[in-house]
């Protein structure tokens, strides 16, 4: 299998076998000539928008301070010359160049992809020594950032700090990243990034939900979809000398009722597809009026269609999932699989769709899930 320049010439298979969730990988010149997809001013502009998640982290030793966006231009004008960081989540939802950058990481399944976070920091800026619970590729944009890494087992964090700052950090390796360099880090590896002069870093994160989160979300799914027959009943209720006592008979009957809770592989699959494509709470789609559909179809037949940058689309053997919704998968749905894999359909493919396929595209366009390609 041919190597990928993005991975320093090793193949995706070699990367997954030798590095993914195992050990860090430094890749010099992963994207030669890369200096970013937006400027510091454009990043600050995004951080001022209501629908964008952003944070401002300041450090005045030993204190850390975190402010949540949206921000105002005056917030940035009052910042010191060093030791702060602006972080903006989900830049791929708002900038097509950022969405295209993420496509270069499609050797990892979309089911694992979270988002692209972009950070800007003047000299000394960073978020301190910490560890993440997810996999991340740290791609250097403009400027330089020094990365320190430790495989230490002690991951104790500072109590009452607004960030998960490690109490102790023992540098074992360090690298100075230049524009276009990239560092892959597996979960729970202690690391510390420090801006050397002004710099911007592009963090491509891959979600790794905790077992607790999966359990909580699955039980919530069951709560919405489970239907248990019958009612609690006690026609043979016995007189109790202690009215506050919960009788063993009642406990047994409730246990029998709850023992009816069952789930199978299809329930797991349905839950997982919906869970992985459910948009985050802050994500909003721009809905369109039905009257605009004719214009959309005319444009789609000329240019093709693409998923909106905020849209999440996955599939399994039996279903297709789109933004938390599911639909049964049929043999004639190959075009939907192509749309999910490529995140677009060319004009020729749109022209070959059945009337049902065109109607589906029209519905999704009105919901804001897809759009014609430019």
C-alpha cells in the first residue's frame, strides 16, 4: 500500500498498526507550504459569532483563567502581549477550506471524527500541561509551537483549576513544529504546547466517548424507544403493620417488570448511528422555503450537491443515518452511500436519480442538510 505524504510516507495501514492509539508520531512537512486556512483576525471574527464555540485562556502564573465566547472586539483589544490563547471549535462547520482539510484525514472513519479546532496564541500562549481522552493530530499553521510530551502515569490534575492542568509534568521528548509539521498524539498522553512567538495550530480531533457516556446515552435512547406492557398491580395486597415499609413482594414485582427490558444488535446499531450523527447542541441548520426547491434542483443538475459542512452522515449494513435520524437502507440506495463517503454527488449522479431520490434531496435541502455545489 502506497505511503501518504500526510503521514510522512508511511501507509495508512502502517499508521493504524503501529501508531494509532499506541504512540506519538512526529511528521515533518506533512503539508509542505501549509500556513493555515484563515488569519488570526478571521479566527477572532468567528469567535465573536453566537453559533460558534470559543474559549479564551489566560495564564498569569500560577493562575489560569477561562472565558467562554462569543466575544467582542474590545475583549481582544484589552489582552496582554503574551501568555493567552484563543481556541475556536468546529471551524470546519463555518469554512469550506477547513472542511476540505479534514477530508485529508479520511483514512480514519468518519464515525470517529469530531471536528477541527483552531487556536491562536502570542508568545508563551498555551493551555498548560494536560492530557486528552481522544486522538488528535496537531498541525502547525503559521508560526512555531514547542510541544513537550511525557508518557508519565501520574495524571493527577490541579484541583479547582478551570482547565485540566496536570499537577506534575516530566518532559521526556520535545519538538519545535514549523508550518506544515504535524504531531499525532494518542489518548491520555501528557503533553504541553507553548507558542514560540505568534502561532496558529490546527487540532484535528477524533471522538472517543467514555463508557459512562455511552451507557448514559444508550439508556436515554431506550427510554425514548422502549415500550413495556402492563401496569403495576397488587390485587392480593396484604395488610401491613408498618405502612412505611416497602414490601418484598412489591420489590419482586417491580424486578419482574424491569426484567422485560431487552435489547439486541439492531438496537445497538440504531442507537450508535443516531448518536454518532446527532449534531452538537449549538449546531443549527438554515432551513429554506419549499418555493426555493426548483432553483436548487436546477443548480444541482448543473453542479452537483454536497453535504452542508455541519451535516453528519454515516451508514451501516441496514440503515443510513443523517443528523441523528435513521432510514432503512435499500439496494437502490448506492447513491446515498456515495454521498456519505464522498460528502458530495456530481451533476451526472444527480441526473441519474429516481423521482424518490430527487424528492429526498429536495427535503434535505429545505432542512439545510445539503446544498448545491459551487
